[in-house]
């Protein structure tokens, strides 16, 4: 998918596993395969080997481990991505990132730290504890 398409994945797209849309709130642990798009409020933990899209207007306070993380909303927490993290305007990110590939657009608010790690490092499988 191109960068533009990955941010605008429609809820009816066959690759979208779930949507937590604007007006929805979720608190807890979310484990999934496929692609999940968050447009509402989420607090807790997220684990996936696949793709998490946090849309514009979303507010996420979480520990996240994923294959790919794409952010356009507000995120506070710790991110660990096996493949890459993309942060696009008008995102606000506060926290720590561990990923082999990081892309941050001009105009993004980034308060925290980032560390580059090789993609060969396995994600911690903490959701099966």
C-alpha cells in the first residue's frame, strides 16, 4: 500500500480486522492479526504482528508492539515495531520508540526518544502470559 492508502484504509476493506472509530472508547488488552484502525480513544496494551493505524483525532495511551505502526493522532506510551513506525501530521507523540525504521513528518510533535533496532529482533510475546 502507498503511504496515502495506508492512512485511509476504509472499514470495509478486506484487510481491516477491526475499527475503533471516533466516539468509541476501549480500555484493556487488544491482540489481533491483520489491520486495526483506531479513530477513537484507547487505553491499555496492543499486540500484533501486523499493522496498527491510529487515525487523526484518535487518542491512544498504550504500550504497543506491532509489525507496522502508522500514527496521525495523539499517542502517549511505548512503541515497539518489528518493521517500521510512521508518524504523520498532525500527530502528537509522547514516549519511547524501538524500531528498525522511523519516519516522522515535518510538523509532528515528538516528545520522547527513539532507538533503531534490527528487524531480526523478535517482538516480546507478552500477550500470552
